[in-house]
C-alpha cells in the first residue's frame, strides 16, 4: 500500500499547482481579465491583457478600475450582461 502524503507534502503540491496555474493563465495567447464584481476592480490581467490595455501588475495592485478598460458607454452594457448571469449567485452566495 502507498503511504498517505504528509501535510507538508500536500502543501508543497498545492503550491506547485498554483504556480503552474498562474503560469498557464499568464501565458495564454488570449487576453484574460478578472474583475471583482462587487468593487469593479481588476484583480488579474494576464500578459496579453497587459499588452493590449497598457497596464502592468502594479496598476492592478493599486486597484485598477475596470471601467478604464471599456470604450465610452460599453461598461454599463457589459456590467448589465454579466449581472444577468451572476446576480443570483452574488445575492445568495450560491455557486454560479
């Protein structure tokens, strides 16, 4: 029988998986932007999104407002569309 991994081994494995996921997201050939829907702040811009939008990780850390990524008038339309999909989840805490 195989021995169960120790807590330290599991933590190391999770840490390694997080690094791999971060690298995967960062090097996607498509722009990836993650936004906190409550604060409307950008929480992630992968490398392609940084190139396309011209912001760096420092701007994200400083609390980049997601409205800055949209053409005039498009933010409200996009927000309303996303809200139509996730509003129940946001209000109840249920999974999307």
